[in-house]
C-alpha cells in the first residue's frame, strides 16, 4: 500500500501588500521524512511554517494535514489538528519561564494518553535532549540553548504526526545544536514528517530534501523508498 502524505500543499502563495513572498509552493511530506526550507532573511520562511500550521492564512492555495484542509475546516477542528497532529518548535522557544521543565512538557497531553504514560514520555524526551533529571528546574533559569532543547522535548513528548521547526538551531552552541538535531532525528524515526526552516547546513543535509523559497515555486516529494 502506498503511503499517504501527512502534509501536502497545493499552489501555496503569500503576499505582503503588493509584494509576493512566494507563490506556487507545492510539496508533500511523508511519514519519516524531512524537508529543509531555505531562503534569505525576509523571504517568508517563518510565514510559510505558520501557514502550514494553520496559524496564518495564505493568499492562495491549500494546506492539507492528514487529508484535512487546515484553512477550510471549522475553528474547533483546526484547534484539534494543532493540538493532536501538529507540533511546533519556535525560534523564541515558547516556554513559560515561571513553570518547571516538566510543566512545560506536560502542557500538551495527547488525547487518550494517561498521566502516567505522559510522565514516561517526558522522562524519555528529556533524556534524548540531554536534560535528564531537570524536571523540577524552573525553565527561566535555563540557558537559551537549554530552553530550545525543552521546546524539542515537548514535541517529543507530544509525538505529533507533523513537526514544524523554525530555525531550531539558530544561535545555539554546538552542543545544544547537536542535541536539537538528535531530538528531531528521534521524531523522524518514530514516523513524524518534519518541515524545518533553517540556515544550518547540517540540518539541510540531514533532511535530504530542500525547498528553496528563492525559486518561488517548488515541488518536492519526501516519500521514503
């Protein structure tokens, strides 16, 4: 049986005033695949990820996650997709500094997951990103690189089908960057499809498929043989 894409776009375009950031973007991401989105600063890499995640509306085209058009379903269904099918790793980490590491990881409990199972997932995720035993540490006391690792661990605990990562290794020291790459690789091995906006040549090489927004229109397939 041929695998179905977890994420697919059709003729996606976005405008800012009279300027077109990109147009005709078309690609598919399959289980266990990764796409590296490239482009110069200001070309709309972050905007593309927000459109893919249903956080921003494109000017043209469609985005389908698990077969659902994220911009044409109702608000409740869109929230469900973002909660259960989509995972985000943002540039600003999006951790709550007053919360502990464990509280930040436990904020998204997938439907049907018991509290005990979630605790196990959190333990595993922190081990993967090199933060074993830091459950009770307040997130605001961590370094920027450690907070980014918490963001990756949160997605690892969530186990979404599609992961959208925006410059996840930018401005990190090499140890933290390697831990982040290791975390993303763990997600990929579990069958998640990953779309990562990045300038990191190691992440681009790891992804194995590129989408260059300088082309404005692209078509890549990331299905595994």
